[in-house]
C-alpha cells in the first residue's frame, strides 16, 4: 500500500468522479476523495479507512484548494495523479446568457481547474513524475447550439491542457484530456443550469438542444463505470494519450468534425496561403 499510486480527484459526489474514486480504491491505490459536501462522500472514509482521505473541496475557494493539497501530501507524501473533474453545465443561447451564471461556471470549470493544477504541479515537478487528467467534453472540441458558454469553458480546458502537456513533458509530467459524450451522470440532471428568461427566436436551435439534453437525462448511452476503467487504463499506459474521447456518439462526432474541417481547410487552401508575403526565391 505504501508504494501504491496516490490520486487526487475533484468532484466525487457523483458521476465520473465517484466512479473513478471507487475503481481506483478497489485496486488498492490511495485516493484523496473530494466534494463540496462531505455528506456525499463520507462512505469512502467508512469503506476505505486506510486508502481514502475524504475532504471538502470547492475548487473556487483558494483556501480549500491549498488545504486539500497540503493534507494529501501530509498523509500520503505525494500526489501522483490529479483528476480535475469538478464542474457543471449551463444551457443557454449566447443572447440568453446571464453574466453571473456564466462567470460562476467559468470559475468552477476553468479557474478552479487552474488553481488546483497549479497547487499540485510543484510536487510533481520536484519528483519529475506525475499525471494530470482534465475532464473536458466532446463540447470542448465541437460547438453546439444552446451550450456555447459551456463549450467556451471546455475549449479553454483543451487549450490549457495541450499547452501544459508541452510544458510539462520534459519534466516527467503527462497530461490527458478526457472528452466524453453523453453519459449517465448528473450533468444533464440536477447539476444542469438554465437561464431564467428564454428567447423564442432560438426555439429551433438552442431551445431544441436544451429540451433534448434535459429529456435524455438517465437514458444516455455512456456508462460512467466503464468510463472510469478507461481513464485508469489511459493513466497506467506508458504512452498515455493526450486526448481520450469516450463513447460512440462523441467518437463519431469528433471523426465527422475532423473530416469536415479537413475538407474546408483544403477548399480554402489558396486563400489561406495567399495571405503571406511573397516568397523570395
């Protein structure tokens, strides 16, 4: 047990975070299990008293971020794998978006992820070893009507993660971005937020998307337990992937976007290349 990996996972109250914490603990590895409400994760402390450190964490609170990393290092000596899972969705057309709601989501999905990562990186740098896993979304690769603000947070996670991967690779730190499609988590259920005022002109786009997402809660094809196993496999593979797309809907959507993007790129090739200064041959 003393040599087993140490994971720190944010957002363990349900969904990916909870399934991943449980799967890692079943393997005999150690986990810092965190959630905003301790009540939702207290069973981990009961079931795994030696392997689990259960503590409260709101990633938007700097004091809690610092405290969690300190507690983890005091109890287990290090953090080998950081999983930034905490976050939520907000369904609104761009024009419907409420500033306070949008900023709050960015605080959780982007700035909270940054704060926790920055707190963990010094220890990983010192040991020249570590793995940062950022839970993004297929919505971090493809924009959809009605979730543009959520898309923006996950596109930010994608860019930050790709940059971090290049910065940290020479230091022995790996990065994996997880991009799930629709899974049976609480993202489309109790955790989902919507605007107070909707605009009728967007009923066929943002409105339709909002109804579709709300309507399939609990019926999504993705299994969070299988997703957890896939994430563990990726982390434990020496040549771990930078991008890990999960679920058939996400896989198919990403392949389609790559194909469409490639076609458009080639169609506009001459225009794109024609904007450089003439070559001096």
